[in-house]
């Protein structure tokens, strides 16, 4: 019996230790340990001095980070950047997301309290001022700045996956709904230089997008529309519409409002790209239900959905076809393509 339970026991302990693993990763990002090791290996005393922590504490952090593959032991008692650490450095959006997790960790300090909704002000919900807000168009630039900045930093990861899975250059005009500061549009512009671009966002976010798009010299081929995408009329002349990480943050009633609003706007034969982490995705069965499920609960709205559920919702909204499309990183980006 002991032999039979050894494997499950170790797996359960690994789950229980996951919080500590995440905190080690957070410490490496917040202390900029990975950037410190990027030029080459360093010894523990040098690292401790640079990070402004005691040598014994530095030793514990370095051994923990090495155990997780973030850094690697090197000759002479030194440490070098590891494979996973290099991946963090190569994806600034990933580092921003890891740093953001401190809010979720605080909300999950007592998961039962979160499940019972005993905390009236979860930190993740406070971070997203539009969540549950009956008048989101009235938000100020100061109110939208934190979440808008995070979305701008992390949407590049999603954009690359979507564009690798679907060729947008076949279309004439793309409308990105809820596209934040235009990260997806800026990425698309480099891949499809002839594609006309449009963005629909809350007024305060649209102004932030204007500055970003102007800095990228894209305002000459981009239209900006400000409003509430659940209720306001959407531009009717875009044969391609994108929704990146939008529907997961809406409850079912709001999600159907949005999908029906898009269906009214999309021309016959037009295409909708719906991209977000999806429950039950092959290769990422835990991420959506375990991580994003609790994240969205802390946020106070939305839920992870399977691609099958999303396809059913799209057909119910009036789309003629809807099917999932495989991506290279299903833990972060599932993709459903629907036809008007």
C-alpha cells in the first residue's frame, strides 16, 4: 500500500508546494535576479550584495531558483541564467504578469473566504475598475491606467499565438474590440501592412491607445471608436473582428450581449477571432479551470469556458459557423474562429 500511495503523495505535495514555487519565481522577478545573471555567472556573495539581501537568504533563493530551472549552478559556486529564466527575460509581458500575481496571491491567502465572497474588496477586483461597473465609459484615464498597462504588456504573448494560427492578411479591415492600448493592432500591422485597422474601447483606454498607435506611426491607417461594446453600435464595415481575452471576463448574459452585438455588425461572410485561455484545452487542462477559474472569481466576473461552449454561444448569437483552431500555447491562448 505504501508503494501504491507514494506517487500520489508526492504529486499532492507538489501541488501543495506550488504556492512556494510561485513565490520563488515572484522574488526572482521583483529582485531582478534574472537580469543580473544575464551577462554571465556570478557567485553568491556578489548576488547577495546586488540584491541587497543577506548571503544566507541569497543562498536559499538561488538553490530554490535552481531547483525550478530558473537558474543553473555553474563552476566555482556560481550561478548562471537557466532556460526558464531566459524565457522570462525574453517575454517582458510574462514578467509583468508574474509581478501582477501578488494581488491574486493576497486574495488566495484564504481561499475559503474567497469562495464564500466574504471579502467585499478583493485586490484583483479592485485592479479592474470596469468589472461590475454599471457605467464603464465614465472611468478616468487614472482609473484605467494600471489594468490597461498590464494588458498592453501581456497581450503580445496572445497576439503572437493568434497570428501564427490564423492569416489575417487575407482580410481588408480588422476591428479589435476591447483591444486595450492597441498591442494586437501594432503586432498585426507588422504582419499585414495593407490591412486597415480599427479599435473599439472605453473612452479613457482609447485615448491611451491613440498615443501608442501614434508613436508607432499607425494613426494614418487606424480608426478609433470609443464606447461600451455591450450596448453601443459597433462599426459595420470590418470583415475581421478580434476579441482577445474579453469574453472570459464576462458573465454569460454579458457575453451573449457582446456576441450578438458583434453579429449585427459583422458583414456576411465576415470572420470573428475569439482568443483566450479555454477550459479543457488539450495540453493545458489545469490552467483554465484551476488558475483562471480562481483568478476570475477574485475579479468578480466571468468564467473559463471550453471551446465547445464558446462555439455553442456563437451559433446561438447568430454566427453560421464556429470551430476551434489549434495554437502553440493553449495554456495562454485558445482560439475559436466564427463566420458571420
